[in-house]
C-alpha cells in the first residue's frame, strides 16, 4: 500500500518501524532520530506506520435530527443546491448554520452528490433578452384511473416564473387554449415564445413536407396564429435538440423527480403509484410549487422568483448562464403578486 506522509511529518515509515522494533530508552531514541520524546512514545503505541487524519475525533455535530430531515427534504423534493439549502436554513430554521455543516449533513445522508442531470448542472449560454421571453413545453404525467394527463409548462426566462396547467390531452386545440389562458393570466407583455417541434405547437414537419430540417412552418397553425395575434415571435428548437429548450426540460425533470421521490400513499397497498388519484397528484404539485415559489435562490441574488416577477421593470435576463428552474405556480401571476 502506498504511504502518504503529512507535509510536516518529522519521521519516515522506516524510522517509525525502527522505533517500534527498538528496545532502547525513549530519550536515547529521541536523540538518535532528532525528534521529541512525545513522538517516540506516539509511534511505540501504534501498531502501524501510517499517518492518520488530523481532524478532531470529538468534532461536534451542528445539525439536529430535525435539521437533517429538513435538509433531506430540500435536497430530494425541492432539488436545491448546497448554497440554496444553506440560505434557506439560515433564513428560516437555523441562523448561523455554516455551509460546511450542511455539506456534512448531506454526506451523512448520502445526498452530497446530486443525481446527474438534476438541478442547474453545467452552464449553458443564453443571449441577453428583456423580460417577456417564455419557454413552453408539455410533460406527460402518466395515467391515474386509466386517464392520461399532461402538464402545460410556461417559464419566463428572466424571473424564472413558471405557470403550469394540467391538461387531459395534447391536442392542438387544447394546448392552444392553455397558451391563451396563460397569456391572459400572466398579465405582462410577452415578446417571444420558444417551443419544440411537436405537432401541438407547429406544422413545420407536417405530412407531405420534404424539406427536412430546413422545413418552415406555414403560419396557419392555431398556435402560430395565437402568437401572431398577440404580437409574439414563435421560435422553434433545432430538430432532435431538446437541450435548446433546456430551461423547461430541466424543470420538467425536477418536477418528475419530486413526484417519484414522494412516499407511496398509505391506502395504496400495491405501491404501484405514489398517488391515489389525480386530485392527490395535483395537490402535491401545488404544495411543491408554493414552497419552491417562495424559496430565495442564489441564482436570483437570493430573491424568490415571485419577487423578481413583481419587480420585473427593466430587468433583463443574465446572459451567459442558466439559473435553476424557478417557481411553479398553478394560476394567475396577478394572484401571486397579491399574495406576496
């Protein structure tokens, strides 16, 4: 086994072995090797010749079991980073709790490494845009009671404010109506909407088109007509490049992880799903949303996304980096601002 010495070690492994094997007095060995008698006694007491950690053996634990349960919830359900968890704990639960203490708690809980692909991850460049750039996507929630459901997700890039509506299907008329309700509820000007190339959003790859990746939408799709009626530019992602709309894709992944990590319902003896019905799933999403909506995030200078939304005048998005997904809210932005 390779031996690693401390930077200030006064003895080598060979000298330590000689000390342990010698029967000479401590004072004699100390003079012979040019070290203190305390060092001689230390190595005589040991059975090995390896350096040990200098970390205190009686290091106190700064977090209580209740603190650690909350830290685990913030990591697994809200998907917060180490810095964001530290900020929440300091503001709301345990003033003065250090970042290192939170990290040690996460390590004890086995949560010090975030799953690959969760949270903000590596930086991705976005151009500077004024307020009103909205990312839109659909997420399949699965079936409950034999009925499928989808979430219509719209994220405003600057504030990271998220509007979510549960839909029974992904038909063009259903999705277009959801977009119209979002525009009415949002209450702020929207200048650009970014979506993927799904048939519910565009006819770019309509049947019969032979242009491949160079295909262009006709402008007659109901979603395009709605955007045009509101003076909104409808941008499309590159084909087979979902990361182009990565802000909403990561939010969908985070929401999905939060639902999967929820303990199964007590009455659900088969444990095939964590929700008994669609109403329970919606209630869980709303709870998750409300908590995350009011969480102050480092990426927003420790403001809650709802606070950024309410103070959005002349607030441009920070180009060159992607921040974690913001608040999720089921309902109108006006109601959110009044609640704040």
